[in-house]
C-alpha cells in the first residue's frame, strides 16, 4: 500500500447512516482504495464484519462494493463505493492523487 497517495472524496450521499458511521466508513474506504490502487482489481465486495472496529461503529452488518473506472476518457481513475445494510446506504465517489 502506498501511504503517500492522497484520497479526495469528490462526493458522498448518505441514506440513514449516523455521522460517526459516515466518518468511519469514509476513512475505511480511503484506506481500501489506497491498498487496491497497485492491483489489477476493478471491482471488489467486502463484508464489514471482517474489519477491525466495525462492530464498535455499528457497521459490522454492512456490505461494501468498490468499483474503479476511468474518468471521462482520461488516465484519471475514479473510485465508487457503496456501503449498505437494511435500508441504510452510503455512496462515495473519490479519486487518488499520486
């Protein structure tokens, strides 16, 4: 993982998650895309119960889908994440600056 990458959250939409959950999930998403940047992975699925502290923040039942796509026919890649559980959802769009 290249810790020198800077994550820029371009946008997020929150549907029912509390502020503490949103902060935790955005931080986790940022860490995951830094880890995935150096791989060929374009799409991944995660179960939040596998992550440390997920139960503490009340997100251990959430699922996460991450997708990476090229942005508007350029070399810039955009990352999309959707956390969801039982009618709650957090959608995140971000880029990595190398």
